[in-house]
C-alpha cells in the first residue's frame, strides 16, 4: 500500500471515526492543492482496494477490510 494511502487510512483511527468527510481528510493532510491531489489519489486507491466505501456526498466509511487493515497498522499496546 502506498505511503499516502496509509496516512489517509490512519486519519480514521486518529480521529476515532469510521466515517469522515473528504474535507476533514483534506485538512488533516494539508490543505494545499498538491496535497489535495495526493489525498484524492489515495482515496481512489483505498476505495479500489475495498478499504473505504463512498457513503454519499463527500463522506467515506471504513469497510470491514479497512478496519482489519488499520488494525494491522496500529502498534500493539
């Protein structure tokens, strides 16, 4: 998985949310045009891989596969 995709996926964990608005993800990743383009590419990758699903409008929700993947990315405590 691409580094930017991992960072976007981790935003869901950092914010302790299963559903986020794309604009929140933009703000968390940097609000500059280049950063936004990278976020959009990462979102496309995550949706294509089945880790996120569009929830209508600008909202995206973690899938079960996304939750499992995120759990493997989190450090064990």
